C-alpha cells in the first residue's frame, strides 16, 4: 500500500471537516477533484465512498445524501457553533490573557467549525473598560498552576491596580 492510499482518508476527513456543514455538501466527484488539485492524489468514486465509510466507522459524523451523485457533509463536531461562540467570548473578555494570545486562541477556536461559519464567529467584544495585560507570561503562569493544585499546594495571587480607559483605578 503506497503512502497516497494511507493519506487519502485523512485528507478527505480534513476537507469534510473544514468545508462542509449542514448547509454545504460535496459530491464524490468534487472530493475527487479537490484531492487531485490540492493534494495530487488520484482517487476513484468507489475508493472515496469506502474511505468515507471507514471515517464514519472511526467516529466522524459523516452524513451521506443518496442521489445520482452521492453528497457528503459533516453534521456534528466536538463543539457546536454556540459553544465555540461562548469560548471565544470568554477568551475575548478574559482579563489575564493578552490581546496577542487572545487573537491566537480565537483563530484556533474558529478552526473547530467549518469555514462557512467563520463570519458568525467574528464577534469582537472589545470594550474600553476591559484591561488586557501586555505580559505574555501571565498565560503560562496560569497554565503551570494546575500541577501545583494537583499536589494540594497553596497558591498566592498578587493583584495589581491599574488606570482604566475611563480614568478609574481598578484592581485585578
């Protein structure tokens, strides 16, 4: 078995996850064209159908619409659109995640949905009263606190005072 045969189902899963949803489908021929054009992998319609059956058996929620040209789409993902929006809102409103890290995390969260849902995920909840730190280390310090809590050690947080956009002094 050559490497193309091993990669083909992985690429089909990637295409379906990134580009299909309840409203957007691909026919078998469209999948064959994308595989050839973007990944330089040739495929036959029965091979694509077999690969999709393997992906479904592996747990990917692929829906097949039977017609003269079968159509495929991914219906459910790890997170639905409302959950991703909620996570993005939490990241954008977080006081301890820097603006740069927020943008990076939001881009990663957007990849959990299809490309057709990307516009719906652009929320931009930036408010003048929301303070975002410049120190990138805060994010990593927070991530390192988990092992400390696991061993029942005490954590001490030191809060800072800052002047907000409206001139008020606030504590974090």
